[in-house]
């Protein structure tokens, strides 16, 4: 007779033998096997052993309304019963995609003309790149093709978006980045500023570097600059004061478009509907995903302003089509869930919840920042990070072989908390529906993990 434990073991073996995991050491996975998550409710998920965890990362920065929200489940079920699939090619549409496009344009941080839909943040950013190239070809500037991104920026893993991503692991042995994709310095003041350099002076220096880079490349060859308002997978890097004002002045000077990658920051994470509003970005193109559906179904969007839209319209008229799109662009089920997600944000006053909880969240982060192994605390709204250091008051990292960040993340998991280690930076991005009591419990568990980590730290330093 097969017992539940036999079934669990069989499932893990099936996964190990059949499934190539994303962002996983495939060699180590063959020995370790998976953590199998079987259900979720509210801010918690449960594994196949019945152990429950506070999901301190909202999955992958996306489950903003937590797990198993009944309104989103019902919206998806109703859509599946009504129109389970249709496409948006060749003038076709469906009610949900039309309504969602209008709703997004109404929410946009600056006036936008149209919304285009894809399935992931990676696809959205790839689409944005193609639209930029299409726009400059359409407007008689075919030499403007280079896209500038930032070191440690994260924009996805498809070929163009991975090229924009400024992380070595996304380039090594993938033969990336592609030509035309350039990178400038990361705006991390604590790590990259000169001794005694203020945030404002650091921002000025980075803007001057960008100006010099554009001039060196030739302004007639540089098409766009892409940036996350807060850099997510690069370590939750919050921009220094005046940074985006100064960067945008440089872009305007040289006729370079701004793409705001709101895949993580959009829909309330930073305390505003958009990170662009929190930090004063005025994008020509905005990409979003993740919290657009609270991660319940794959969907992303690209919004473009009227200038870009007009060129797309004129060029598609000349060519006979706008030759870009996906089988699932504007999928009626995904759009229905996204529409309900946006309505829940309004009905449950999610922005007000973030504003109320953020001081408690940031205070708890800074309290952990007093630990000897924490070098810097970064955060805004309900997203934050703790960067580990080997010595109190310094910036020296633990030896790479120690894998200090992953070790602390594992200790947190042992305490019933899911966090994410990005190198030796530990990130937190809890569901926006988290309560004060749940937030306190999250930090209590993280505190116990830190206690255990500090006991191990002497061995990790050697």
C-alpha cells in the first residue's frame, strides 16, 4: 500500500528527474531535491510536509494580495466559464482586455496613449525594446538603436531583456549581452560613493557619467535608458536623492527615451501606485507585470505615450501591420483576473495599508540593521533589504565560499519564513495585505534566524 510519505517521495523524485528548474544549481538540485509547496492562504504557504511559512517575498515579488484571494479565484473561474481563450491579432478583442487597457491608462503616472499586453516582465521589456527601435525607424532616425541600462539592474531573461539586465549570472555562457545594449554605474550610494560624497553629489557624478557616455557613443545612436525606480533583484537599491531628476535632464538633453521598468515597483509596493510617482520618473514607456494580477495568472503590459504611439500607427499603416504580439497577448482570463486585482487594490485601500504599515516595516528593518553582521539597511514602502558584512561598521563582505546570504535565508526558512538572498543581500517583499501582527511575527522569525546566523558567523568569516 502506498503511504502519503511514499507519494511525497515519489513526487519529489519525479520533479528531480523531469523538471529543469529556473534559477537553480541543477547539479546541487539532483542531491537536494525540491521544496514542494502545495497550498497557500493569506500571507502563508504550506509545503508537502504540512510546514507553514510566512511568504516574505510574495513569491517572486508578485503575490501582492497574498494567496487564495477569493475574489481573484472567482474572477478567473468566471472568465474560464465564459471565454477561456481568444487572441488579439487582426482586429480581434474581448471585453476584459479593452477594459483593462483603459483602466491602466487611467492609472498611469504620466499621460499614456495605449497599452499592449504580454505574459511576463521579460516579454514586456523585450517588447519595449522593439517598440523603441520601430519608433526611431518610423521617425527617420534609424541610427538610434542603443539602449542604456545599469549595472545590477534586472529586466528579465529573454534575449533582449537579459542583455539589459546588469547581472553576470544572466550573461555568462549565454553569449550576452547583445550588441547595442550598454551599461552604466549602479546608483548604490553606500557601496559606490566616494568617501564623504553626499547622495546629491553622487547623483550628480552619475548623471555626468551618463552624459559623457551618451556623447561618447554619439547621441544619434542612443535610443533609450531603462531603469527600475527601485532596483529589485540587484539588491533593493533605492535611488539616491535627486538621482532621477538629474538623469532625466541628461536624457532630455540628448533626445533619449526613458523606459520605466515597474515590474516590481508597480501597484503600491513603494507606497504610491507606481514607483515612478515615488521617485519622480516621467517615462515615455512603462512596463509592468507581477502585481498586475497579484501573480495569479501570467500577464504584463507595456504603456506608450502619444509620441511613440503615433509613430507606431503611421508605420504600421505604411507596412500594413504592426508585426509584434503573442498568442496570449490580452488573454481574456488573465485580463479578467488583472481587472479584479486592480479593483481589490481600490476596495481594500491597499495604498493606504502600505502607507500605514511602512513605518513599522522600515523600523523593524532598521532594528535588525543594528546587528553586527548588517552593513546597510535599504527600503521604501513594503520592500527592503539587509546587506551582510563580515565586520561591524565596515563594508567587507563575507568570503564568497561562505555563501552567507543563502545560509541566512536557509535559517529563516527553518524558522518558517521565506526570504530571498541575492548574494549577501537579504530581501523582503511581503504581501501588501499583511497585518501588523503578521509583520511582527515575520520579523520575530527573522530575528531568530539572525541569532543563529550570528552564532555561525565566526566560522563563516574564516
